[in-house]
C-alpha cells in the first residue's frame, strides 16, 4: 500500500520543531522513520505533516552528567553501540541493541524513536522501565522530566503531550551494585523478540536481596 498524502518539514532547531508541533495536533515527529514509515504505508495513521528532527545536532549528544548516562533522542542505535561512554558505564545497552533489527535499520533507527514509540515488543522501553530512566521532554512550556515507570501508559501509549518532543533519555549509572541481565527469544536474529526479559539482581553474601524483572513480548 502507499502512504496517505502528507507534508514534510525539516526543523532548523528544537524551538522550531516545537513551534510547528504546537500549532498542529496532526503533526508527527519523524526520527529514523523505521517504525513510522511502515505504519504510514499500512495507513495506520494520517498525519498532516512530518516534522523531521534529523538535523538538530543537540539531539545527537551522548554524555555522562550528574550520575546519569544521557543519550540524545536522535542518537542512532549504531552510534549508541559504538559509544565509549556507553560501553564503559552501561555495557548491557550494547548487548541489548545488538538484538534490535539489522545493521541497516540500526543505522537509521534512533534511541528516542524507540523509547517514544513504546512498542511492547521493543527492548529499550523495557530496559528504561527496569532502571527507571528519566525521559526528558521539551514543549512550548519548557522542559519536564518523567520517570520511565510513569512515562508508559499502555501499548504504544506514552505521556508525551501533543506539543512535546522527547529530547533525551537519562539512565542512572550507579545501579546500587545490581547486576543487570537481558535475554530474548526470536525466530530469526534481528526479528522482533517473541518474548524477552530484562532484569536486575542485588546480592549480599550470596543471598538475593532484590530481583526486578521487566518482560517484553510480541503482542
Ligand atoms: C525490520 C525491522 C525490525 C525491527 N526490529 C526491532 C527490534 O527487534 N527491536 C526494536 O526495539 N525495534 C525494532 N525495530 C524498530 C527500530 O528499532 C526503530 O528504530 C524504532 O522503533 C524507532 O525508531 P525511529 O527512530 O525509526 O522512529 P520513527 O519511526 O521515526 O518514529 C516512531 C514513532 O515515535 C515518534 N517519535 C520518534 N522520535 C520522537 C521524539 N524524539 N519525540 C517524540 N516522538 C518521537 C514518531 O512520531 C513515531 O510515532 C525494527 C524495525 C524494522 C523496520
């Protein structure tokens, strides 16, 4: 099928993108397009305009700040996997992302896109909930931070307001001596998982003091 007709707007900067978004409820953010474009082709949505945020440099920053690893929304999965800070302070992200699709899709698909889309079969939303990441949103009334546990409201449903853009995801670095783990079952490597699990265990003297598990599955 072919997508419905829509306009295209390339945002100059974050303020420009928010400005267009706040004036049009049917405007939709275009990040890597790896989930959005297939849904348009299947006519599952009918946006008036796609606001391309791909040229906004600040959204590609990956940095360590105040005890958090902050990943800019437009960082591609491949860039996150090859980032030294990520591999030093949260190496499990590399393991998780290596199971997300194939290299071509990982080169385009973005961290913010995956977290904002909220697919229940996706790995990153589950991981964000496990470690209770901070989701940074910018809108016409400024910036606000929502904890990942509050961010997801249901399948593909988040608390992003219609004038807001997800700008970064902040993961706490110090996991309080918790060991993080991840596994999933797929039909073929690169497919969405049929089911998967991310978890953390805190041990003291070989006794499990605390275990947290978050499942994701192909509904
Ligand atoms: C064949 C195939 C296999 C895949 N396998 C997996 C997999 O195994 N695991 C997995 O997790 N993903 C998988 N994906 C999806 C991939 O990870 C995408 O990168 C991801 O879903 C979203 O990325 P995107 O940057 O392309 O977002 P887009 O497709 O551009 O956007 C997705 C949605 O999020 C919104 N959005 C995007 N960015 C923002 C933002 N900054 N602020 C507010 N809203 C925003 C858009 O408006 C849209 O509604 C697969 C995709 C394909 C095509």
